[in-house]
C-alpha cells in the first residue's frame, strides 16, 4: 500500500493520476482518474505500424513520465 500511496501522489501530465488507495473488507484498491482517448496498443491495432515521428513523441512522453517517477523514488 505504501508504494500505491506514493504513486497516488505523483502529479505529471504523462502519468494517470491516482485518486485514492486503501483497503475495504480485506480487498485492496487503487482508484485512478478516467482518461479518454485511445491507447498506443489500440492505435497500433487500428492503423498498423506507427510513423517514426509519432513513435518518438510517444517515447519522449514515456521518458518524461519515468523521469518524474524516478525523481520521486519509484523507478
């Protein structure tokens, strides 16, 4: 639960926000914000191979999110 609480405190445009974390009747939960849009997997399923520019943009967003998580001791 402590890791989930740390994740819930992350605030970054490329990381889905955690809203709440806890335990109810022996079941642990982690509630996250709902994000509209298509996943990368969905994009690849729909259109096949993605172009280099789009792949680089996605990779850069992932790298920024990982850097933020690392700064907060998660990676």
